[in-house]
């Protein structure tokens, strides 16, 4: 069975106290979908904000200071991508360094475009279409790299599922934000939508 998940790279952030977050290992991956707990949503927002740092002119508001980069950058970045696992063999293709979740659009070039795309480095994952199959190389820099083969039609369906997972996550974040981010909720959710290359969900009005 082939499983495809949109995943966010996690960072070390000891002592974070601006809102409740789930524990996560540095340089791990957090799958994004509509079934996350509130603490997992908080962790995802923390990791995305932490990856878009920029110092404000004034740092008197700790929450505003931490969110400043996410809220002011034109193109915020969410480090990660798509993780594809062959559960029969345990082989997993992971996004490489410097790859972002917005770059998942390149997968559509593999199934419906020029038939090739790469997704970061260290490792250097590559996807290539060969007729009705897509060959996924876990690390193109390794001659003995494991590979996964997926029918094009199946991969197309899996990619559509990933889009639904991300949209569901953004809806969760839109419901979570007013409870934890005070007056920053609406701009944060809009920034998350830009980082994920999705239309931003609208947070509900605060009670």
C-alpha cells in the first residue's frame, strides 16, 4: 500500500510558552491533516512561525514579536513537503532540505507535465514518470537508493488527497487561532494560507 502525507519539518524549540504545543523532535516531520489535536495544531503554527523570523522595531509584545516575520513576509515558507511510504517494504521518500510545502505543486508536473521533479537535497528525492508508472528515488545521490513505483493514476489520486488534508488542517488552524493568538488570529491564518499555497480559511468571530 502506498501512503502519501503532506508533512511539516519540525524544529527544536525548548521552553516555548506562548501557547500549548505538542512535543516534537528536531528535524522530524509532522503530518498535516484534519485530525490533529489542538496541541499538534499549535506545534505546527509554532514551527511555521519559527521558520519565518524577522525582528520587529519594538519587541515589547512577546507574541507579536514571535509572529512578526510570519505576518510581514510576502512569501512565508513552510519547510517540508510530501512523504510517500510503501507500507509493504517500509521504504519512505522524504522531502529533502530546503524543500517547502508550496513546492508540492511540482508533483503535478510529474504526472501531467514534463515527467520529472526533485524535492530538496540531503537526501535528494527525485520523481520520474515512465509511461504509466512514476518511479520515486529516495536519494538520487546514492547509487543504491531504494525506489518506490506508483501508477500515475494512483499518484494523481494521492496528490488530490494531500490537498484535502492541507485544506482540512488550515480549517483547524482557523478555528484554533482565535483561542490562542488574540488579535493576531486573522492575519496568522492568512499567512498560513500563503505559506501552504492555499486559499486562507476565515477564523470564526471571537466569542
